[in-house]
């Protein structure tokens, strides 16, 4: 699963802001596709050079044909500026269960893509399971601002795409003191 983005909050005066500042919304990182190995790190969200928060890391690909699962993506760094900053949370690794039929007639199992980390606005998502003799199940995209997408899962089949992370957000509240 992908990591969630960092979080930053601040109070600025009108003099610090000036006439205007560019607002950049970091795009959610793309989940791994069937043609790539790892998810992509999300973009940085910022208001000019005053404050920023970094996007979360993409989940890592698990090695096919072996009992290894990719690590969850790192949480985004806290960024710069602001009065309070917090890094994002790490996404979870996938999990699996392997069983064999008595007499060795067959091996069956279930694998589940890693959980996509929740951001400060929620939105983390569970990985979908893939089970049986041959199946795939793609990951889900993050639901809340700055949250990670879940990992895809495959069992004896082609690779499954991971879910995309969700975009960042900037919330500006203006106070006028009379």
C-alpha cells in the first residue's frame, strides 16, 4: 500500500502573504501498473514558499513466484514552513496465506494487497484479496486528501495494478481583525 502525505498548518499575516501566492496541489502518486514494479511518490502541496507538505511514497512490488511481499510506501515528509508539521503514515505490506492439500494434490492460497495509509482527512483503503488457483484483484485508490492507495494482489496469474494515491489539499481560512 502507498504511504500518506505529510501535513502542515500555519498562521500567516497579510504582510507575509503579500498580494498573492501560488497554490500547488500535489497529485496523488500513481499505483504500480502491470508494466512497472513500484508505485510512484505523490507530489508536494504548497502555498508559495511559505509552507509545504510532501506526498507519500509508492508501495513496493513483491517478488513474483516467491513468498515475499513488497513493503508499504513511506509516509510523506512533513515539508517546510508552518507552525505545526507532521509526516505521513507508512502504507502496509501485503499479506498471504498458503495451504496445501493433503497428499500434495494441490497448493492453494490467498494474498491481499497492502493497506493504503490514511492521511489527516482519513481515506485509507484496504487491499483486495486474490485467492484460489488463478486470480487477480487490483488495488483501490485512496479516498481522503493525501491518502495512499492499496496494493494489488495476484495468485498464480498476471500482475495486478495498485491503487492510486489521492491528491493533496490546501485549506485557507481568512480572519479579519477589526
